[in-house]
C-alpha cells in the first residue's frame, strides 16, 4: 500500500467477519496498576499524620511548660516557691517522684523538698538525703543526667532500707546568676523512661525556676533588711524610754531581737573581763542559756576574741572550729555561726554571736552585712542610753549639792543660832523645870543638827565612788532598808576616816550587817537607830531596836558568836542587853590605837 503499512498488522474489522482480538488458549488478559506510586502516597500520609501528632504533642508540652512557668512565678515566698517548682516539674514530664535539693556551701544538701513519697516510707527511711550517689554526682558536675535504669549507673550508691524501688531518673541543675542553687530530681517516668524532650522541658523549667528563685531571694533580703532596721528602731526606742539603772537589760534586748530576726537557735553577748585577757558571756538567749551565762573564753584563742580584736564580723559554716567555746556547751549542738563586734564610737563594747541549728542554711554575706549594721546601731543606742543616764546622774548630783548646801548654809546655821539663844536664856534661869526643859530643847536641836549633817554626808556620797568607812556603813543601811521596812536613824561621832584600820573597818561593816539582819528577821522591829563613835582609842557601834526583845538562845548561835569573836580579835567586846519596855541594844567595840 501506498501508505507503507502492512495490512497484516492492522486489527481485523469485526464487520469483515474476522474474530476479535483477545486472549488465546495460551494467553490470559491481566488488569493491574503499578504498586510504587500507591506505597509512596501511603508513606506520605502516614508521615503527615505522625508529624501532626508530634506537633500536637509538642504543642501540649509547650502549653504544659507555660502552665508550669505560670505556676512557679505566682509566689515570692521561697519555701512555697520551691514546693511549687517540684510540683510543676513532676506534672510537666510525667514523673511519679520529684524532689529539689538546695546545695549548702559545704557541698551537701541544706534542704530537700520532695513529692510522691508515701508518708510511711519517709518515716521508715528516716533522715533525708545528704547529697551522695547520683545526687552527689549532679552536685559535683552540674550537668543533666538521664538514665533508663538507676542501678545500671556506676555512680549510683543504692537506696536505704524502706526506700521504694526507682528505675528511670532525670536530674537537671538550677542556676541562679551562674551559681548552682540546687538540683531538680525526677524519677519513675510514667512512660517507662524519660526522653530527650523531657530533659529539654525540665532544663527549660529549671532556667525559669532559677530566675524566680533569684527574685524570691532578693525579696527575702529586702524583707530581712526591713526586719533588721525595725529591730534597731525598737531597741533604740526601748533603751531611751526604759530604766536607766539596768546594765544587762540593753544587752538582753539586743540578743533577743537578733535571735528573732536571724532565726538563730542561740545568741550570746560577750564582754571583756576587766584586768584579764578573757571574754565572758554576759547574756545568753536560747536553749541552755543558764549554762552559757558566765562562761569565759580567751581573747587570743577564740573566734569571739578574734572579732573583738579585729573589729571585723565573721561567719563560719561549720561548728567544728574549736574556738567556738563561747556558743556551745556539752548538750548544745549548733551549725552555722556569725560573730559581730559591738562597735561604739571609741571602742568595742563586746561581741554578739548568733548560731543556728546544725543542718540549717548557712548565714549569707547579706545576712552578715545586715546583722553587722544592726550590731553597730545597737551599740550606738547603748551609748545614747548611757549618755542620757549620765546626764540624769549629773543633774541629780547638782540637785543634791544644792540641797546639801542649803541645809548647811541656812538650816544648820539657823538651828545653831536658835540653840545658842536657848542656851543663853537657860543660863539666866535658876535651876528648875523651865531651865531643864530649855536644856532638853537645846539637846534636841544638837541631835537634829547631827542628823542633818549625816544627811548632807549621804547626799554627797553619790558623787564619790570611793566612799570610805562612812559610805560603806551607809551602804549597808541602804541595802537592808527594804528588809527592815523602815529607815534606820544613823549617827556618827568622831573621826572615822584615817583612824580606823582596814581590818577593823571590815569587821565593823560585817557586824552592822549582822545586827540589822537580826533585827529584821527575829526582832520584828518597827524602828532602829545606828550610832558609830570613834574616840579614846575605840570605835563603838550601837544598834538599838524596838522589837519584841532578844531571844537569849540566839546568843549561843554561830551568828552572835561570830560577832563576839570579831570584837575579841581587836581587844574589844560585845554586849547585848534588853531595853525597857521592849527592844534590844547591841554594843560592839574594837580598839583602834
């Protein structure tokens, strides 16, 4: 054909009667599609579903992380915050057990906040972890640790008796300003093991927790600074408004406020011992304070002495220093300690020491700085109170001097003049009752003048710390006045100062104290007179009272026998006699030349 096509190769036309094309006996017809495109489409759909599930799961985890972050930023109280962090981490990664360990300055765990552990298991275990094994490994090398099986790791030290079984483990550090604050521990994943995504989520939560903890600590420091300032103001107000004659009260106020604000177990105030290279605990507040009061420590071999000499505050994290004898006793177990000098304007008044329980958080640099400022303010308050007391004392002495001068220059002179006038009138009278009455009045005036002179002398004693024999005898009378419930009358005659030897003076003071004590305890007297006379080589003490009389059985007791022995040692004697209508007179004498 012109077309060049072989008709034999054309399909037969059915109209031509040729049989249609189809399978023969040796060939069958097969209809099928290629497998490869369908498989690729199935794989793509499966991958798409898997990626969608991953996106949903990731979105769920991110939402969980967001909720966890929101949960831990809602409070600035550090104890509450730590527990919220543990709760959020446990929920976020799906763990049965969760804990947060706060690292102490010595590398151990200062605090351990945990969740998920049954109460009975906690009681069986006893003490909390100290930071060994895997916990210690995370402390030594603060990088995340993720394990499928805890016991398979060579750093694991096993579990204590009563501890529930744990298999999977995840630990991440919590950093605060590039300093490891603590570690977050998670165990027993609800999925069987912790994944890399769990580690990333825990690390992200730990980063947020570090910032929140830093804010909480700054908030705590600000609150603590406010507490220290408030304590300083209260001490100043109390010292300036309180009693001025109590030297221990200001120190106790300082110790009590320091113990409260520093959250310390025991606080002591030590003062230098005059004439000795030692410090003595003057005030102690806390357990066993009675055992600590009065304890002495050397200046050159004690932490308190070091601070007293250097005037620089110190803190220690361990109580094992042998120089802490001023804050420990046999039964008192303490931990972190800070020692602060009580700096005055010109000298160091003493040393303030605060100690916490063993295992408690150590004092920080901020704690030391704030407490040192408090100690300095307290020292200034002490000096202000002392200055006010001295001002009041000077004013009182001025009043006494003025009263004494008025008594001497006006009252005594007028009485003396009146006595002379009466004596002159009596000299013109003939013997009889009028003359005797005038002379009796003159005698009364002389006695009144003598009493006024004694009063003048008493007023002047406060200005002279070295009172001499008269001052010592008056001190005895003043000391026993509350016991007697009345003021004894005191009279002096003759020169005592410089004429009575010291050993006789000591015995004279002791005899007066014994005599007035007996009058108060046994005689039930309502009045008494004390007369001390020096002259003719003797010093004589006469104590008379209006009590119910002497119990002569007392004369055989050791008290009065002692008085007699004291008199005989100085070639003197003791005489006790009853006074009519009732009362007792004790006369004691000693030779002075």
